[in-house]
C-alpha cells in the first residue's frame, strides 16, 4: 500500500493517509478545527520530516475548511466580522512561527521541540476543557448556541481599550478590537509553529475568553482556517517544504468527511461538543508523548503505540460523530411538524 512521494523523496502508506484525512474531515466539520494537531503528528509518524509535515498539513487543511465554512455559513454559524479582524493578527503570527521552525531546522532539533510543544499544549488544553464540560453537566438544558460566560470573558468584554466593535452574530454588544487581534496573533503563531490551523486553541479562546457561542466559534474558526492555512501553505511552499501528492490524498478524503461533521453539529449540544473535543485533544497529546518517549528510551513498541493511538482515536471520534448524526436524524424524523418548527426556532 506504499507509494513514492516525490516532494519528500520517501515511500508512505497512502491508505493510512486517506483514512487519516477522512476521519479528520469529520472532526473538522464537527469541531471547527483544521485537525492539524492530529494530522501533523500523523504525517510525522508515517515518516514525513516535521517541516514537510507542517507545510503539507497547512495546505490540505485550507482546502477542506472551505467546504466546512460554506456549510456552517448556511446554518448562520460564521461571524465574518470577527473572523476578518482576527485574520490580521493571524497572518503576522504565522510568519513568526514559520521563521522559528526554519531556525530550529537549521539547529537540527525541530522534531523534538515541536513534539514537546504539542504535548504541553494538547495535555493542558484537553484537561481544562474536559473539566469545564463535565462541570456543566454534559450539556443538560443547553441549546446548540450556548454561551459560556466565564468570569474572564466578562472581564475581557468590559476592558476599556478603544477602539471598540460590536459582534452581533456572536451576541457581543461591545468589545475592544485588540482582544480578537491578540487571539489571532497567538493562534497564527501556533499555526506557523505547529502546522495547525490554530483551531484547537482558537475555538476554546473564542468560547472561554470572548464568550462566543460554541457553534459560532466553530464556524468562525473554520473561516479563519481558510486564510491562515492558505497563507501558511504559501510561506512553506516558498521554502519548498510541501509534498503536493500527500496533501491532495488527505484533502480529497477529508472533503468527504466534512459533510458528516457539519450536519452532526445540528444534533449535539454545546457542552457535549466541548467534551468530545477535549477527549480528542487529550488522545492526540498522549499519542505524541508515547511517540517521543519511545524515541528517547529506544523502545520501538512504545513509539508504535503512539502511532496506533493517534489513528485509533481519529477513527473512533469520527465513528462517534457519525453515530450522533444518525441518532439525531432518526430522532428528527420522528418529531411532529409543530415540534420541528419549535426546534428550528430554538436553533436560530
């Protein structure tokens, strides 16, 4: 099942690439993330050097994000004003992150440093989100467009740092423009450094720091990924760190999975969505940690376990989301016409 990839000059299993793309496409549509926190390590575990894994992932994620954004836009889940403001900071952050990667590559330790950054970010963020979602009762009584008004979000919204903007789609009447710009810069830095769209940081940041409803954070992040992914891919292409064939295989499979993930958000409450997101992030963090420990200790089976966990967790969450979609669809079909109208009214 292996074929030669001319961009990096090695053979890789194209079936595993396609499976990874399909599973992450489902996650992209559902969680509003590019899936780079799983795809970049996945590429690397299959033998792709880390700089190529980062550049190739940025290229494929921007393509599938277009499909997801259009789908979420029809559901009213995209705050274009917020996304366009954030993108200014994102593009600056991507360039800074890329320069750091090129510097680390020159020093010869880019793979190790990037893996440790992944472990810290994925582990910490996954634990925080899991605690919050479990505290909220798993979504009992929430609507799809729930708002998590943390004390920090309230403080940020009340900061007196002009100029100010309003974000009607996100339900925010007044906020300093510097806040979304700062989030864009931070997530852009992660995009350029880790080969991700920044969604695994940006979605929680929009929810917990700005108080954006969960599904709007999902849709807006996907819009942002189109731009950050395209710009990141462009900068890495200039440095000749992209394998076009690997990107096309992954992107093609992901585009099919996206359709399932987006529609599934109609049937899942906000806190439940955040809980599944947390489990996915934690699984990715553990897999990268196992891969790194196996390499440091010289235990090949431990490194292999990290690879298996990554692919199993990606496939498992994709199957779970597909099951939620099927369950929601069957439940919706059993509703009376009046109940369907009430459900649509609550959603919008």
